C-alpha cells in the first residue's frame, strides 16, 4: 500500500468530518493517537474538547447555543487498562464496557450500527490502541447510503512500523448527503516525535472554516505515561502529561 502525505489529505479535503489517526512515532518510542472533529452547522461548531481523567469529552462552548446534544456530545477517548479507545461517538463507552466483559472490539460493537442521521447515516469509526503498540480500526457504515444494511469492517495492525500510521475518517468530502469514507484506512507517514509538532501541523492543515477541535496523544512505551495536546477553535491550546 502506498504511504500518503497526511498533510495533503487534510488540505485537499474540505470536510473529512471526524477523523482517527493511529500509528507510531518516527523514533519508535511512542504510540500515536489523534482525533479531530469538524462541523458545518452552528450546533456542531459550538463544541470544545475538555480533558477527563482518562481521555477527553466534547462539551458545548456556549451552552445557550446548544440546540441538540445527541450525536455530538460524547467521550471520544477513554482508557481501559493499557489500551486507549478512540471513537466518533458514544460507542467509546460501549467498547470500554465490552473490553471489561472480556469481549474484543468486534464483539463489543455488535450492538451498534451507523448513526441515525438521515440522509447521511454517518459511519461510526472506532479504534483501539493496545499497550503493545498494536492497534485496530473499524468502521460501521450503511450499505451505499441505505439504512437497510450495515457493513462492518475491521482492520488490525500488528508491530506497526516507525513513522507510519493509518487514518480513517467519516466522509470522503463535502456534499449533500455527505459521502461516506470508502476502502481501507489510508496509510500515512507520521514525521514528528512530539505531540505538539503533530498537533500544530494537523491543525494548520484542517479546513479553517470547518475545523472544531483536535486531540493528539503520544503514549511512551518506555515509561508507560503519555503526553496530550488539545486544540480548540474557540480557545487556546492546552497540554497535559500523565
């Protein structure tokens, strides 16, 4: 598979929607996790990422302007043991509960399907980064835009190469209805050994009108700790270490 330029993918797509990147830093020391959200409506754009003890959650920037919290208020990132779960919806909690019950990602998501936001039927994208550095990505999507059928695709990556990652997002671009992501996750290069560098590059490349929030975490395989960066369109960046 050809390795693509993540910056070019982001710059050339005005509306990838929500996106997950999992991979390995160039020096091989860190597992890389990134998640971003975008929005076209005032309701979707009225959000920020806020830190929680084990990850992040979305929150209304101005509660008075939040017209409908369904599908946009959730915890995108949570930790279970040495694994980090990242998704574009409340299936984060479904996966965490499944892992706690001894299920794998496939089994945990059997009770879920794509989002009920007709006519887009937005895919549910999910990822699990294990403490070993191995990771899995999944997408639950409608069959060619029909709500009558759900297609479940899972992609596992063992012993990932340094400086490489895989990127999956909800939409191929802007449109009405929005066209769902197709094919395997895109194989991309990860050129940075710090979360600050990656976050700043991704934030600069995301469409300035539609971008809302970005989260980047580097998990340190030597220490077992992590460093995270949060960027919100409505406020200045912040970082935290564990």
